[in-house]
C-alpha cells in the first residue's frame, strides 16, 4: 500500500510515540484548534491513521485514547491513566510557555534503581524533573525518592546530560512534585517544589515576583530560590 503522510500526520504519530497515550481532545487542542471544525477534522485524521496501521487506539475511555503501534501497555491498563496525567502536565505548561527537551519517563542514570522522573523538560528557562503523584505515599517513601536524587547529584553524571548548556556551568534540575498532598521532604543540595498543578506554580511565582518588585520582604519559597522567567 502506498500513501503519503502530511507533516501534521507525522507530527501526530511522533507525539503519540513520545507520550505513549494521548486522548482525542488533547490532539484537537494541539493540532487542530485553528480549523473550522477541529473535532471532525481530528476524528477523520485519526481514523485514517488507525486504518493505515500507524497508531493503535483504545475506546475504553471517552473520548478515544490513541497509543503507539508498539505500545507496551495493555489497552485497559492503569498505566494509560499515568501517561494521560503526564500529558495533562505538559499541556498545562504549554498554556504558559512551550517546554523544551521533553522526555517522558526519563531515566537519566541509565540504571535500574536510579531516579525515574515521570517527565523532564526545560520550562521557562529552568530544567525540571517532575514526579506526578496520583496516589498518596508515606513520608518515608517520598524522602527515599528524594534521597535518590541527592545520590545522583553527588555522582556528577548529570553534568554530561545532552541538554546541558554549552559553554556554561551545568545545572542540576529542580525536582517538582505534582501532588495535592504536601510531604515533609527536604534536601540541603537539591531544590524541591511541591504544587498541585503547573497553574499553582505559576501563580506562586507571579506573587513572588510582585513582592520583589514592590520591595516587600520575600518569604523563602520551597524551591530553594529557583528563578522562573515569567515573561
């Protein structure tokens, strides 16, 4: 069978491969929003790509969720919700600024038992490793997870990661916990942020920036002084 893919077709397939599970409405927002009938246009394209065998889909969810052809997750797996949560955080960031160097389920150590953040990206000029906590864990388990980040910090291996700036000092990413629960975790060496959403993060730093401009004393933030470019 011979067929020609548009650049948008290729971008959609690559995006699904990257995020593992993508719902129809997210595809509408990201690829079809500018069209007169975005939902109909999206449905038409996705049915075509599915029939060509270039993507998979699961109709267990409404709207339909699309998966890579070689998806290693079962169509009815809870892992699908995990990937949709990562996609939601990505979309929240896109509302403020397009993230760069996005890596879903990053494994920077390359070793089992090392840190495995749900998402890495450079957002508004700052690198982040993001942990999305859909379930509540014990304080001990969360601190153990932060201890792994500290171990990686002391290894210095992070200085050679491909996204590090050329010609400048290497940067260890801040660790962002996306969680409705606040954990009593801490570190003297890495920056830890705890927010319920990217929207909360941006509101926090807008407020912080306003206080600085007005010359008011600033309450130390849980970020440990991270700078986010809000322009």
